[in-house]
C-alpha cells in the first residue's frame, strides 16, 4: 500500500510521546505544556450551561457570533484597526488548526516559510500540509535573540512568510522592540506575510506587556494574528484558537478552516466568551501564581546545577543539563530525557525536538511548569538524585 510522502520526514510528536511515557511510568509530566489545575469555575459552569441550554449543533463556520463579537472588541483595541466579527475573525480548533489554516491559506507548493528555532513542533508539519518548504533561523542559546542578519540570510526568491511566536515556547523569550523592528524590516522589505502565534499573550513576567506585532503599522496589512484559549484559561483539551487578519488574508483562511473542521466545539465557544469576560482580578491572580511557579521551578533547577535563562513569558524552562554531577549528564538529550521520565520519574522534552537540525538543541531539555506548587515540589524530591 503506497501512502503519501508528505510526512515521510516529519517525526512523531516527541512531546506527546513523552506524555504517553510519563503515564506508563507514573512520572510527573513536566513535558507537555498543560496545567494540572482546573479552569476558572465560571468558565466550566458556562460550558455546562451551554450544553444544557441547547448549544450543541454546529456554529457558523467562523465561530459562535457572540464570541466573535467579543474578540472583535478586544482586537480592535489591540491591533488598532476596526476588526469586524464577520469579516476578520475565524475561531478554530486550537492554535494548531489556526496555524495550519493560515499556512494553507498563504503558501503555495515550493514557497518558503521562515521558522525561528527553537520552535514549537507544530510549525513544520503545518507547512508540510501546504507542501511548502521551511527555512530555519536558529536563535542562539542562551539569549535566544532575533538577529537581523540571520533573518536576512534566510531570504530567497521563494520566501513567502515568517512565523513569529511571542512570548516564545520553549525559550521563554518575549521579543523586544529592537528584535521586532528587525522582523518588521525583513517582512516588509521582502514582501512577506507574517503569521504570529501569541498563545502565551497573557503569561508574562516582571511587568512586561504583550504587544501584538499585527498592531504595528507596517505589519497591519500583512499579518495573521493567532491566539488561543488553552493556556490562559487552563483548557488545553477544549481545542480553541482563533485567527484574526485583514480581509484579503481572512478570506483565504476561512475556506481552509471550513473544510478542515467546519467549526470549533459550540458549547466550548460559548464558555470561551465567559472566559474573555472574566474580571481583571483573574489575570492579576494568574500572574501572581505564574510568578510563584517560575520562582519555584527556577530555584529547583538552579539548585540542581541546570543552566538556563529565566523566562520572560510563557511557562517553560529550556535548561542545559551538561554540568550536572552525574554520569548521565554526558548522554545525548533524547536519552537523558527518556531516563528522566522512566527512571527519575519526571518527564521532560529533549531540546533537539525543537530544532530542524537536532544537533542545535543538544544538551538541552525543556521543563513545563504550569503545575500546582505541590506537583513541582514532588518533582524536586524525585530529582534530588541528580545531585549525584
Ligand atoms: C507556541 C505554541 N503554539 C501552539 C500550541 C498548540 O496550541 P493549541 O493547543 O491551542 O493547538 C502550543 C502548545 O503548547 C504552543 O506552545
């Protein structure tokens, strides 16, 4: 039986594999980025009410109208142009689907899309769906800064788009004005389309504020802004995201979404509206909680001898294990991560998984810390043996 070659060179999701391994070995799962605490009570109640209230059939393809209305209000403020609910918004089954739909919408076979490595593992397969080529620009550890020269070097006559994820998984970077200025220059000078992944837009540290690149004047006409509900509201399993773009781009995303999934889950879209209506106090509390989690995770990892940069946003630490005083510190990252999961009882993701060229991520593993403090403390107890 001959199957398509499309995914011949795409590896299985190592993150999901690590989750399966964690379940099998009863490890604490610090591999896949999902919370082990509940979503806000009013959001859960809204989902139940929506099901009981009869919101159980397809919504309009682009999304539940009151949710799009709310998103339009929020993003008109954020992007600085009049976002129309019927024109510019597509609610999708997670950010993953929004990214795939965006790439299907803008890439022709043979087009090139620039991806900044380390990158979330969904970007490259998404481009593959569109039969496009990916070109990697490596952000060098430990700073993971965007360098204008490196972006320029990635440009070719086939360059069509660039994906920018900020706050960034797995490095924890929030790209600063200078870096965004480099993106603006390269994207505008080479007539690229920018696809942003802003799934961690509400998880920021030390008073940082999120700026949507699609709201910056030079990028407005050429950006597909993507966000999602999973991380902020602790509902990763609800599979809710959205893409927001000016008319010509939104028109291209719509059929891609329509024929991929028809629509996202109706009652959960209604609950997403409740989430977006949560008061400021929710975000204040969430920020405080994530500062605590970051502080605890950082303390645990520094005490053990891991080397890393403190995250500026999102909820991951990409750490170098090569200085640990144990023989396993000499192992490659894949072997080390598997040993951590099966023997130490703490599941992590091997760094090479985030790079087109796996060698670029050698010596690194990623810890996800959207967990109860007691979960992180238990992980610390198990990792005590890493002290040698
Ligand atoms: C940067 C980034 N993009 C996309 C996703 C996937 O988002 P979703 O679960 O909404 O499909 C994740 C999940 O970890 C992520 O970290």
